[in-house]
């Protein structure tokens, strides 16, 4: 069971690490999100967002191998993916690139639900 939890948290980590490449510049951001990043302020904000997602992704991968920290990862993961899914659902009218992010977050939330349930079951046995 612990190996499955580890694998699921690594998967969530990888999903969150993917936007890190956006730190490389506006062309990479454009490739990720399907929109132009011609405005300097937006580029700064989105590149900073890429760094934050890199930190969050690294945290998920780290906690995958540190069971004592996994509850924190579950909380952070649920906040991350539920907020994006909620925003995308309420705003709507997003492009195909954002749709891919949306579905990646659906995969992440399913992974988090399964992993957190397994964690609870595994730790209630003790």
C-alpha cells in the first residue's frame, strides 16, 4: 500500500512540475497555455507561478518518500487542484491548452483521493 501511495504522490508531483518549464520564458509559457505572453507584467507573474509550481511539485515528490509529511502534501494538493478546477469551471470558455491542465488536475485529484484514503486506512491499522 505504501508503494502505491508513493507512486501516486510522485505522479501528482510530476503533474505540478510540468509548468516549471515556463520559467524559461514567454515562448515556453505560450506553448504551455496556448496564449501569447507579450506583456512584461504577465510574463513575470506567470514565470513566478512556474517557480511556485516547481516548488510544490518537488514537495510532492519529497513527501512521497516521507510518510510523516504526506498529510501536508494531501492538503496542499487538494487546495491546488480544487482551486484550479473550481476556477476553470466557474470562468469557463478556456482554450484547449487549459483544458489539458484541467484534465491533468482531474488525474491529480483522483490520485490524491486514492492516496489519502490508502494513507488513512494504512495508518488506522496501527
